[in-house]
C-alpha cells in the first residue's frame, strides 16, 4: 500500500549553514557610494541574497566534495584530465551508453593494474568527435580546458583575429546568434567584428492572460527569417560563424528547441559556415526539450544532449553553470570537421600546413597553463567531473527549474512585470513595463532598479539591458536587438523557499515604489568594452523640465545626494 501526500517529498538535506550578518540600508547606501554604484564592486558580505550570477556560485553535492579528494595537482596529465574528457564523451556524445571512468577513481577499481589503466585510461585513443584522446589529442588537438566560459571565447577570438587579418585584411565580419551573452558580444567587438542578435523579440514579452504557459514556447529560438535576411544582406562570405546560446541567457534564459537548432544547423552547413554552441546551460535546455518538445518525453537528458551536440561544429561553454562546479570552461571543435577544415591551412597536396587546433593549444598554454589543466586546479577538475553527471539527473533539473518558476509565478500574481515562463536559471524583470514605459534608454532605469534592490533590501541582481548591452553605443538596427531586462539568477542547490518569498516581497514593494527609483548617469567608463563590469555611475539631479513632470519625477522634489 502507498501513502501519498499532496506535497513533494524533500530531495536534499542541508549540512552546512552560513550565517548572514544584519546590514542596514544606510550601510549599503554608503557602500554603493564608495564603489561608484557598480553592482559588481559591491561587497558580497553585505548582502542577504546574491542573484548577480549563478556562475560558480552553486552549493556542491557530497559526492563532488568526495571526488575532490581523488584529485592530484600534477602539472602534466593529472588523473582528472582523463576523467574529465571522458565525462564530456559520456554526456555529450554517448547518450545513455556511458563508460563513467570516474568510477575507476572512486572505487579504486584496477588502479594497481597498470596495464589496464594504460589501455583503458591513460593511452586510450579517441577520434572523430569533440573530444580526441590519446595520440589524436596530441596530433590533432581539439579540446581545450580553461577556467571559465569567457576564457573559452577569448581563446577562440584571440586565435581567429590574427588569422582573419592575415587572410582577409581590413574585412569586418558579422557573427549572428539567437543572442550573444555580454562577454561573447564583448569579445566579438574587441575582435573588430559585429555581433547580431536574431531572436523573436515580438513574442518574448508576451504573457498569456493566465500568466502561465502550459507548454514552454521556446522563446529562445533563433528567428530563421531574420537569419536568412541577414545572410542575404551581408553575404555568406562575411559570416565566419553562427552561434546559438542554450539556454538563451540574454533573452531571459529562454529555452531553444531541437527543431530550431536543426534548422539553423542546416542553414549554416548549407553555406559552409561553422555552427557554434554557447553551451553554458546545455543540461537545462535538454530538460526543457524533454518536457515540452514532441518526441522527447521518454528520452534521458544525456540522450537529448547527444542529439543536440551532434548539430554543432564548435562548443564554447562556461561549466560553472551546467557543470555544477566552482570553476571550469571548455572550447572544443569536431575532429576534422567544418571548423577545422575552414580555419586550418593546407598544402597543395592536401597535407596540413597549419592546424587550427595547434594554434589554439599554443594560446591555451601561454594564457592558461598546460593543456591538461588549463588554469584549473586538479581538485576543481574532479569536482567538475562529478558535477557534469549531477547536471544530467532529471530530478535535479526538475527541482531547479520549478524553483525558478515558483519565483516567477509569485511575482506575476503580485503584478510585477516579468518574462514568462521563467528561464531555467532565474527570472527576468521587463524593465520597460516595470516603469510604465516612462523611462528613456539613457536613464539606465534597469541598472537603477538593480541598485535599489541592493540598497533597500540587500538583494543583488544583474542588469542585462540598456546599460550592460550598451544600447546607446549601438546602431539603430542593433538597438532593436536589445532586451531591456534585469535578471535575478538563482544559485544551484543554495536557496530555500524563504529566500524566494523574500525576493517576491522585496521586488513587489519596489514595483509599488517604482517612481522613487532615480535615474543614473555614467561618470566613468562610458565607452569601455563590457562597461558594466567596471564603469562608474551615480544618481543624477533632474532638469527643470523633468522636475516639472510631477507624474514621472515627483520623487526628485525631495532628492538629495545622501539619500542613495
């Protein structure tokens, strides 16, 4: 006999508690002033809840902590190197037919059998996928471990920039995506090229009357019509790469359907353009496909991942997200695939003159360290190995996504304008609707909203709109591709229902008091690349015209600099 309740059973216990000090709003205001109103510079120890990012902020599992003790810090070919590469093969290429080399280390199986370790681990050859092994990772390197995702992007563009300049001097390329994240866009701009974001903006901010979708509408998809129009407008010869970000972080963490990725892959390959996945949240996206796309309900996350990764030529990933770990990143390309063919150089007889993989490896070693650790400690590598398998657990993804949706639904019930459905890693506030369309793009109202959450309630958010995406520095066409939003990212396995309820109460109250939120101006770093990481801001005194508009700026009647 089964005894059921109408509430889910707990799925985890908390073993470590970190106390949060009491901090007054005045103390936080003083800290904001001292750090020039830059949310990245605000001391984390003065916050109650930090929703700035879910990158590397996770609470690791007991099995991850245990795996760290199996690590070694060898400069060349630490044990974790072999385990990590095989974890990628397991989860991205093998589906449910996994080897799980990590169990060799966990259980001590045959570690003293040197011949078996040589044959199964240390010297085993692999080729043909994203993760070459043995002699093929030496002769045709295609997998590059780095500390985090932006390092993978930098590694890629640092190598491509001089290659482009040598082959196509003076040419400016366009690199489209369903939406580049801020660091990807920054790296493309610093390379001298043009990033474009081709998502369905017209449906992104739509919310049904009920406030809830029964089936996820995959708002993170690439707009296929816009992609074809862009290729026609700039010429396929001027598009060296096409990106898809999964899930679509800049577009409110929204999921991307398998069908959409398949269509974009076909277009890219028709024109001989390598297709790149920004795979920071690969497992969350696979969960959304399983739950919402026809034909995938009975497939595991690993099986869905196998199909998804098969559509791409290059993977660039921050593994601080869907690696369930504190550190980690990866750049990989398909062995002898389109990317390798396009950016390697060949002699007349077809032999390789310059292998793009060796160029990337030289840069990896010079910037991050030997290829078998890439700037990561051996302990972090082993935690990441275990974490990758944790991410592929359905129950884990189900609990995480539902926690974000709980937060989203609570805010929607209270009238706070957010994007629905929730993304897999957080919720996004619709800034234009939040301020009743009264704030212009130069007011940086989303950043002001974010700073006031810090000031009043000790909650740090992340503005991903007009300020961080540099609306005022873009062309009119590019400005149409900016989502003016504020993100509250939810750290993995760290926050309770009480944390969610506190966020709901705080953001609801701030929405009621939205006319008291000041505008901002940039006082330093206006044109710096990725300015939101280091620019200075301050609340500004209004003009006489603004003061006269009492419906919009009544708060300025009592404004003094010391208030913030």
